[in-house]
């Protein structure tokens, strides 16, 4: 997403509907496999950090990436989930693993 360490991208705001990309894993991937392809909602911006998938290989970790706290409905992760429909999971997901949705997935027809 970023092309240089000085590139600034639009910061997603709380409430933004997103979906975790269902992409092949990076060699050192920080995105949980069970969340790939799952819709969620941005809770907060955690900050901007060096890319850990590059730091793992002694690279400078640039460009820096935004890290978001994303909330997922348990039922969206595990369709057979028998708990409360209000139960959620929060995970930290880097920007390059998120696609912005036009509307929350559970409200689409």
C-alpha cells in the first residue's frame, strides 16, 4: 500500500467496515489465518509501526504501516458459534491486510 516511508495514506476511522484479505500468507505473517476473508469493523488506530514481516528478515521494516484494532463478530469467524450474537473478538491487523467495505457485511443482502 505505501510506496515510501514518507507516504501518508488515509487513516481508517472507528466504525469503518473492513474485510481481512484472503491472500496467500507472507513468509512471516502476523495476520491470523482464521480471520482471512472475515468482515469486521475498525475499533481504533493502534499506531504506525515498522512492518514486522520485513523486520523478521533483518530489513528496515519500511514502509511503516498503520496497525488497526478490528472487531469481528464471533458468528462471522465461526458460523457454528453457539454463543451470544453479541460476542466479538478484537485483533490487531496491519493496513495492508484490510480491504474497506462500502457497508458492513452483515447488513448487506
